[in-house]
C-alpha cells in the first residue's frame, strides 16, 4: 500500500530552512541532551518521514521542540503531520491546577503501561525535583479537587485503592518490585484513572480520592526506584506530590519528599537530597507528625554523611532521635508504621558506613535486624550494612558469614537495589579475595549458581 506523503512536515522543514541532514543532526543531538543517546538518524530518515513513514518515539516529541525553537512558536505533533504523542517531560512538572494535574498523572500512567521508550530511557533531573519541592512549599491550599463526570465516586472506590496499595506494598517488601510493579501501574491506568478523569466527586470526596491516588502513585514511583529506573521514579514521585497537594495532605506530602531525598542520596546527589529532606521537615512540622520529622532528619544526616560532614551528620542524628522519642504512633497514619526502631537504626548504620565508622555501623546494624520478618528486602539491605561494618572493623570472617546471608537473600528478590547492595559487598570484599573466608564465600556462591 502506497503511503501518503507528509506535506505538513515538508512545509515546516522549508519554513524553518533546515536541510534534511541538518534536521537529522539536530534530532540526534537533542535526543542525547534529553536522555536518549545513540540516535543515528540521517538525511535519508528525514526523506522517509516526508514520504509518509511514521517515526517511532521519541522522534515526534523531539521534532516539535526543534521546530518550536527555530520558528519561535508552539509546534505540535499534529502540525508535523504525525500522531499525537506524550511530551518528553511528561510527569516532570508539578502542575498549577487540579485539572492539569489529573491530565498529567493519568497520561503518565498510560504511557507507562504502554512502555513508552522515552519513559524507560528517561534520566534523573535535579531541576525537576527542586521545582516540585518549591511548588509544594509555596503552592496555596488546593481550592476544589472536584470532578463533574458521569460516574459517582464513593467510599468503596477509595477503600479499594487503599487496600490495593497495602497489598502490593507488602508484596513489594517481600519479593522486590520486579514481581509486582507492572500490576500496580495497570491498576492505576485501568481503575484509578477513570475515577479521576470521569468521576463525579465533591471537594471532600475529591481530597480522599487524591490522597489514595497519591499513595498508590508514590508506591509505583518507589517501585521504579527499586528497579533503578530513576527518571521514571522521579516523575511518579513528583506527580504523587501534586496529588497530595490536591488532598491538602501535609503528612503524605512530607513522606513523598522524604522518598525523593532517599532516591537523591542513592543517586549520589547529597546536596539535592539535603534540600528535599529539609522540605520534608517543613511539612512534618506543619503536620505535627514526629515520626515523619525523625525520618526527614535522619535523611538530612545521611546527606551530610555522604558529603563527609561528620559534625552536621551527628547534629541531625541527635535531632532525629529526639523527634523519634517524642512520637505518638497511635495518632499517626498507619502507613508510617514501617519507621520503627529497627528502621531508624538502619538509617544510622547507613550514615556511619559512609563516614567509615565501622564499630558504630555494627552496633546499629545489629539493632536494625530486630525487624518485621515481612521486610525481606530491608533485611537484605541491613545484613549488607552489617557485613560492611564488620569489614570496616577488621572482622573479615564474621563479615563473610553475614555477607553469605545477604547474598542469598538478594538472589531471592527481583530488586535492582538489592543487586546493587550485593555488588557493593563484593567490591568491598575484593581486596581480601585471597583470604580463606572470602574464597569460601566465593565458592559457595558459585555452587549455588550452578
């Protein structure tokens, strides 16, 4: 079947004064700048598109940006004679209105279900997280998160979202995000999206719906983080934060900001993490929730540790302890119950590991293992911390025993973070590779693999 030539694209190329080769070069360069390196389009690619071939993602979005910059006006994919596409920055903006927020988050869910390449390949953007935090702090209380659709949203709909969040959260902690994340995103797209876009709900119900949707969106973002899909995770967390603002839920917003700080530390961006942790503290103080305050303060401590600032780390740890001791769990959201003494001890251990204080790592990592048995992935992390602390303390044989348990758990999980913790352990053990305990550990790992 003969294709119909794309005369709209041909006309725009002429108006912009691009050569086919020049347009292809700009496309490849912009793709690299937007987190999609390796594009190798040339003049013949442009000729095929003019001839009617439809390019794959992310070409249409990149072309709209290239032509908009050249012509000084907004250019859509329809102007290019191409199907409508999601923008490359989908989900990176904390939108100004409830309606814009709903349109953005539902489009993000749908693009994720479709496994759109620009999302899979997206990179972590510090600027997007910073703007999201600023807008959370400066944005006025949401007016009316209401919907005028045909389907009435009731308590059962909201209860179902919360139960799905609880159930998938438990599975995530036990088995790793790789086993369950796709199901969470499909539920968001198939069940939650119609409620937000086409539902009928007043202000009060809208806030409950926004809060429930924010919790599940946060979980989907956390799962992407666990799979080390960091650009995608960041987009989900920003949109969860926007939903939390719609719900006027200070505690949930603070928890999401804390999660963003957690990711930034993991990404090796401690200065950015520091800003996010402090934004989380402001939300925690506004909500009067001491557990959340302790969580954000210990994240600030971890950021200081990652920057080698022992004094500031110690001060933040002391503040976190004071806030934790003053908490009242019965008056706090149930989803904060994960932050118990074991979790706090694990965060202390992370700080001391990064500061090289092995004995302190061992002390706090031992305490962290007095934890809920359902947190299998967390146990793997904490065993890794203990093994690292033992190595820093010169206890090679004991470190190898603990490392064996950590590596065994890692093999049971579908979690990229768990694999990274395991890889970190192997790197720490490498200088001792000729020592008997390390050789025995390596042989055991090889026998298990076989």
